[in-house]
C-alpha cells in the first residue's frame, strides 16, 4: 500500500476509494475523503515524525483526524506509513440499563479509556468493574462468570497467552502478589473489551430483559383473563 504527499501538497493513497472508519461523531462505518493536507514545503522544512490529515466523513460531513508516521522525505514526495492512528475514536456502545449503579459507572469509564487508546488504564478499570460485579453477585455469581469466561475462550478460540492475561485482569492471578492487572497490547485489550461486554450482558442485561419480558407477559395474561371472566349472575 502506497501513501504519500506529492510536491503539489496532494495526498496520494492507492486505497483511497475503500478507506473507511467508524466516525466518532455519527458512529457510522463510513468512507472518508481528504479535506486538509499539510503543505509539502513545510513538511520538507520541519520534517516531523508524524503527519496529521483532516478527512471528511461522507456520512455526516464531520471532520475526522488521522495521524500517519512519516517514513521518508524525498525531493518530490513525503512517504507515509500505510497504518494510521485515529486521533478521535468512536466510543464503544453498551446497554447499561440493567447494570447496578457502581458497575455502570466503572464500566462507562473503562469504555472511555478504551476509546482514547489508554489500553492499560482500560484494563485497570475492567478489574475494578469485575470486583464491583463480584461484590454485587456474591461468590455464586463469581463462579458462574468464571465458568462463562471458560465458555467464551472455547467459543472464540482465544489463544492461551491472551486468555491467561484476561483471566488475571478479571479474576486476578491465584496467589499473585501483584495487585495490578498485567500490561496488555492493543489486540488483547480489544478481546478483553468483548469479553467484558459478554460477561456483563449475561450477568445483568440478559437477566433484566427476560424479567421485564416476563412481567409484560404476566400483565397481558392477567388483562386477558379479566376481559373474558364472566360477569356474576344477577339475583
């Protein structure tokens, strides 16, 4: 993949037509179009290690900021790395309706950390979220979630190294004297995010939705019985 800024200050990207990101403003996976590119002369003069480009989200027209590493400064072009960093990332979504107040607060902050790329702060907040969940659910609930984590490992085919790191983040290592969770890379943090969503969904969201659905069914059943119940005979 070739990405460079030519001598006219035009960004050349051979994958431009298929360049898509999840917009941090409208939350839509959308194609983005270059809007503002640094001037070639200024890049050659200052030779920054990273180059920022402003794109336009084709779905909502909001600005999207990407940062590229500068690979090489030549006489007629500035070569950029094909990988980019989204300066402002879309926030992760989750249904918080049925979560206890403390669990909701901690997991909201965990998602903010993840959205800003602070993956190890995210892991620490996931540890606190898990501890608050275990306090709320008790030992029986903790054991259920441990079994569920093992099920997720089998279903998602999580590799042994990543699974060991996730288990230490969520449950802590048995006999581990270190109170803090292990350091994670970007991929492991992404897997932890999906695992935490699944655990909280099973522990609270699924249960809450089922209970709400049963309450609605009971209400309509009782209403139906009242409508068809025969009136008492007159004396």
